[in-house]
C-alpha cells in the first residue's frame, strides 16, 4: 500500500530535520540514478525542498544549487557507468531493451536528447547511461546535463516554494500524484503499442521490397 500524501510530507520534513539540507543533493543524485531512480522518490523530495525553503526560511537559491549538484553528479555517474560497463550492461535483460530504445534517440538528437531526456521520468537516467555507451562527447554531455539540471530542479523547487504557504494544497497535489502516475502509464502503453505497430508496418514494407515473399513469417520470427 502506498503511503498517504501526509505521510510523504512528514517523512521529507523528518529527513531534512535529521540530516539537514544534505539530503537534497543525495535525493537528486538517486533520482537520476539508472539503478535506484525508479524506486527512490527523488522528484517528491526535490519538490518538497522548495516547500521547506518557504516554511523554514531556508535560502531558496542555495537549495536549488544543492539539487543541481546532485542531479548533475547523478548524470555523470550514469554516463561513466555506460562508458566503462556498457558492453556488460547491454547483455543484461533488465538493461538491454531500454538501451536499444534510447540509443537511436541519443544518436539522432545528440545534445538536445540529453537536455530533454531529464524531463521524462523514464528516460532521465537511461539517456545519460546511453550517452556513455555510445561515447557521446563528454563536454557536450556536461553542457546539456548542467543546463537541464538547472532548469529541471528550479522548476520543481520553485513550484514547491510557491505553494509552501499552503500545506493542504501540497497534500492534495501529492495525493493526485498517484492518479497522474497511472495516466502517464496508460499514455506510455498507448505510445508503446503505437510505436510497435509502426515498426511492424515499416518492417513489412522493407521485407516486401527486399524479398517480395514470406513477409509475415519474417515478421513473426523477429517479433
């Protein structure tokens, strides 16, 4: 059973009270980690750090800087993980398919893929990992990663700061987070099957032009 919005808010307040603002860059780092990013609520922590800045009179700019540092370091960790261990990761079932899906996106759009990738919860860590695997220019990666980290963390933290005077409003929005997640999941499924269908059509056309016969059998064999 998922924790309630109030429980999440209380947990974040407890963590910051116990460990200080250091928890912010740690949370941002884990959020951008390809290993832990899908289970650690880093976005929630970053958003609520803006709330804490408002309610506890913390320096908003300093909190943004901490979050940017954590996000940027998380990206770099994934980049070098891909660069050093990419050949090994591609062989793992857990990593193989996401890497194959993201790789064409990174190769085609380059620096813009790295910048925009952070704004998708699914692709955030995978884009950095794949950038390392394909040995994308590190300094271009650094530029895109840093700029996207500044924009992404600022939006979340400022959002938390603006509604920081209304705890009930934050609890309502956190409660809606579950609904938003399932909507996003449904949209993702539709996009996946739509993309899958397009791949089938493209493959059928390609195989038909190349061989002329047995198209259906070739499609079944590949999928």
